[in-house]
């Protein structure tokens, strides 16, 4: 087994939960369901709007294929493989049970078709074929999946296969599923569009996308992601929807029925869109303030953020977000580019929504002898 669930992961979730509780004080209570775990997260800000046992690990079933696909897309981006590659189907891939694309052993199939069969038809056979083509064996590919989980800080996940078929030590948390979903949409937007495709025909067999919300929740803007089901895992669904500039990610693990997981996800998404809004307050690399640099080649350094600064807050009449910038005192040269020298904070009704470090947007080298001497005297008097 690659890793065990540890207390540090729970601590990380506690921070998320505390933020969610603060945000949720002005909104009606979130829906609650008799499922193993669920979570509703804003895509841009990462704010959690509703959750139940989101840090507990459970079997994810075919939601596993989100990680399988992420690693495939990374291999494509790194030009290790290409969409036009011809992939020979092994007997192992052909024999893999569960949902299938119905590829034939010994035949060569375009990698492009295998990717579509994995995403739209949830083909376990396609997933194994892709893994073998990229890494040589499924086990080697699973190693890549776990390495990627570490890079994405999915500390509550461990993968033992590429399909999500039941296997001891194979698990994910709802928080990790949402984090992976955000990474998928952010890092591979062109590939993400495939998750909205409703059907795929291969070998004269047409199969429909198992995410029925692509039909049932068109008004919500659902455009992905992935279903999953085994007897042990129950019925699972990771979904994402966009309305205007706001995108939400929803995860339901261990629902008791096929129709129920779609109903529960719809209720979560409606709740988020109805009672919350998301806004971008600052852009990355935007000069927000300055800091005095003593003994520097320049007297001041511009400070800004490394990433977009989004906040999610309740739709309350008259409710406004307040921002605050704090800058470190007594800064001496040299200052490195991206060195943290302050913080940007956003508040709603005097409650902290988000805090991010303010960093130097450019380096400030030490000044010459006379600049350092002059600044030294000025510093004493100030």
C-alpha cells in the first residue's frame, strides 16, 4: 500500500471546513443526504460550500478514471504519446471486466478512440490499453498515478488499478476528487470538453455517457465529469457546472441508487448557484502596493499576487467584500523576486474569506555603498 490516511490530512480538511462554516453562516443550511460522503466546492476560489465526511477515504469506483485520464493527458502534453498512435490491444485489456468499450484482442486502435471510450463509455478495457501503451504495464502506470497524486497533494488517495474495480488499498476522498476535478479543468481545458460528449460509437456499438446530468440538468450548465459504481462503492458522481463566470464542482460518494446520485448532485449544485457568488478581486502580477526597501538599488518594490484572487461569498442584500493589504516592516535589500513580504486578505461582514501572500514582483539588489550608508542614517531616524 502506497500511503495511509494520516492526521495531517484531517487537519488540512479542518481548515477548509472552518472556512466553509464561516461562509455558510449567511446562507440556508446545505442539503444533507444519507450517503458516505459529499462535497460542494467553488472551482475558482476553492471554497467549500457544503460537505459531509469529505476527508474520509472510500472506494471511488470509476471516478478513478479521472486520475487515469489526467496522467494520459499529461503524457500527451509531454509528447510521450500522440492521439494518432495505434495501440495494440492486449489480452489483459480485452479481458478486463466491468464497463467496456468492446475493443478486440490483437487489434490496433487509435489512441484517440481509446481516450474517448474511457471518458464517454467508461471503458475499463480502454483504460488498461492506454496504461499499457504509455507505461508498458498497468502496474507501472498506477505508479505514475500515485506520483501525480503526490504532486497534486491528494493526500487521501491511493490507486491500485486504472479502472476503479474493487481492490484493497484503492481509495479516494471527496476532497481529493474535487481537487483532481479542478486540476483537470484547469490544466487540460481542451480535453475536458470531451466529458460533455453524450455518446460514442465504436465497432457499430453506440453507448451513452453515464452522466445523465448532461441531459437532466442542462439549465444548470453541467458539462462533466464522471460517474462510478460498484457494489462496495455504491453509486458515485463527480460533476461540474458553470453559470456565467461561476463554476462549481460537486462530489457524491456512496449513494444508494443510480437516480439518487443525480438528484443529490442537482440539489447541491442548485444550492451553490442560488445562494452564493464568486468574484475575482485581483489578477496575478498586478502591482497592488509597495514596500520600502532599505539599502536597495531602488527605494521601493512593487508587491502583488502570484495567482488570481477569487472569493466566494453569500448573496446577501447589501453584503460587500472588504479587502486589506498588510506589508512587512523594515525590509532590507536584497529582495528576491516572488519573496513574500506581506498578505492580501478578503473579509465579508468582518469574517476572513481568504488570505494569500503578497510577493515582490521584481528583485531589488543591494545599492552601492553611499545608498546603504544614507539609508542607514534615515532608518535610524525613522
